C-alpha cells in the first residue's frame, strides 16, 4: 500500500466524526491519513434520523446538496408515545427557535457514511480502508500515531503529529488515552430495515416508550422504515441467535405497533449493538484528541449522535490546525477544544439525564407525555430541545406551561 509513513494528522475511524474531521483538516492544507477497519459502504446500527441541527452542519460543510440527492425521507416532526397510548407530536418548524430548515433528513448510514468518507478523500485526505488500529504509539510521552493491521495480518506503524480517535463507541484510541467510564443503564439496541409497515404519518418519525425500553420507527425512503428497539442488556440475552425474530416479536407486542407491523418483513438483517452508556475519561492528551462517540456516547433516544459527531469535528479541526501551525500539539494547546465541547454539549447531557429518568419510570414518563401533549407549544419545544436546535433554557419560559384556553 502506498501510504506515507507519517502525516500531520492521523484520524482513526471513518464514520461521520472521523470523515468530517479529516475533510476539514485536509481542506486547511494539512496532510491527513484516515484509517478505518471497514470497507465502505458499510452498515451501522443507527436509526438514521438527522434533525435540522445535523443538516445545518452538513450544509455549512457544503455536503448537504449531494446527500439530499440520495433516496431518503424528510422528517418534519417527531411523535413520542408512552406505554398507555398517549402521545405528543412536536413539529420542528413550530419550535420557539426556528430551525434553519423545517425538515431534517433520514438517510441510510451505508450511503451517508460512504458520501462523507468520499468528501474526506476529495478534500485531500488519504483514506485507508480495511486497517484496524490496535494501539496508540508514544514518542517522548506524546501520542505519535498508531499500530494497525490489515485483513491479511500485515502490521504497520502510522505516524503523525496528532492522532484523532474517531473510532466510535468501542474506541480503541479512547482506551489507550485514559480509559472509559461505563454508565448505567446497560442497554442493547436492535436495528433493522422493514418493509410493509402501515399507518405511517408523512414526515413523522416515532418513538414509543414501554415498560422495558423504547422503540423507534423512522421512514428512510424507498418504502422502507428503520426500526430500532432498545432493551435492558439482560433481556437482550434472550435474542441470541435470532435477533430478527426477537426484534419483530417485541415490537409486535406493543399495542400501538401490533397491527401496523402485522405484514412487516425485515429487508436488512438486524444489527445488534451495546451496551452503550459510556464516556471517555479524557478527550485530549499530548498529541491526541477524541471526537464523536469515541469521546462520549449519547442515548440514541434523542437521535442526535450524528449531529454531535459532525459538530464535534467542526470544533476540533480549527484547534488542531492552530496547534499544528504553532508546532505545539501538547494537551494544553488542545484545551480550547474541550472548552468548546463543554459549552456546545452541556445542555445535551441535562436533556439526556432527564430522559433516562423518564424511560426508567414509565408511569412518570406517561404522566409527562399527557401533561405536555395538552400544551402544544411545550411539545414543539421539547422536541426541538431533544433534536438539538432549541436551547434547554427555552423550557423555562413560563408561558409554555399554560394550558390552551378551552375556547381556543
Ligand atoms: C440504536 C442506535 C440508534 C441511533 N440512532 C441515531 C439517529 O437516529 N440519529 C443520530 O444522529 N444518531 C443516532 N445514533 C448515534 C450515532 O449512530 C452515532 O452517534 C454516530 O454514528 C457517531 O459517529 P462516529 O463517527 O463517532 O462513530 P461511528 O459512526 O461508529 O464510526 C466509527 C468508525 O470507526 C471505525 N473503527 C472502529 N474501531 C476501529 C479500529 N480499531 N480501527 C479502525 N477503525 C475503527 C468503525 O469501522 C467506524 O467506521 C444511534 C445509535 C444507536 C446505537
């Protein structure tokens, strides 16, 4: 393989976080090498929903127009239902802070990720598929690149001034940097593409919370629906060897979905992932930084992980570029990235904690859904906050909690 022994930046992982980081740094004139163990296009366990917050970043990067040419769907609203049959509908365009576009984008990850990786290559990054990173190498107490192997068992060193870990939930780079903190609850996800789902509302993605977890239905175009099921890890053990059946049977047990999924069939085998509540202990070190799920994984309920991955890349790239220009890639030079992440994502963590509480207490969740559904303004705000384009502070506006006048 004709790969240079060393580059300024080495990115591990070619998902949204890694591809966008590589594209932005290559576009700034840096020499960038990106390694991914997979060959693209590859599937990814994901509900494949992007809110307008995510598409706004892709638009800024100039990538949205070609993504929109792919077969896809345009969600304009999210319906959240509780186990007792109540639901709220939040429309993006009715939120108190207007999104830049009224619709998000629901696009298969094999297509999205292949396009983003191609964008990195087009910007000048050297993309090496089929290389699995085993460890980070150190040069004088700083990260100096990685050791990796290919499918034929060939091992080699890739050296760089800065190593970026964008290798997802089970990040090898995060483990080498300082380890990960595993959180609770321990949950596992099952994700498939279904045909034959009935009674879909145009432009509406759905989340259904039930006593053991939650399920999402997200139309992705071509008549297909992405179905995701998240259950406690202990229960997921029952699925061993028959994930497809487990997914369909569990979804059909939900009263709201039973008749709608009667004729549904799985057209892409179920992908299983988890447990996933975890966060890296450190996001930067000397000559090294983490981005995307490698830095912290967020509960899939909010469907905002892709946004945080590409936004994280946008925050990281200028800091890395400036550090390289100053020839100082120490942890101290990367601190502005940590600060930028904190201010961009702190609210997300609050939303997530509140959601986790609700999901763990289905009766409390159902009571909240009932209360919010009676206040449509609040429903739009809640969905906007969870989708990442409305600030959490919007939830404290007292007017939101007034019930509509009976005559109105
Ligand atoms: C069930 C579920 C549903 C979700 N639904 C949504 C949703 O609807 N919307 C949304 O925005 N987010 C969703 N997410 C979250 C979203 O999938 C992630 O946040 C997003 O993929 C993060 O992107 P990333 O680039 O950080 O990591 P990834 O997309 O995971 O990419 C990591 C890349 O690193 C590569 N890699 C891993 N290890 C190595 C190694 N050792 N060497 C080389 N390469 C390696 C992998 O092959 C992969 O290509 C969901 C997640 C789950 C689990």
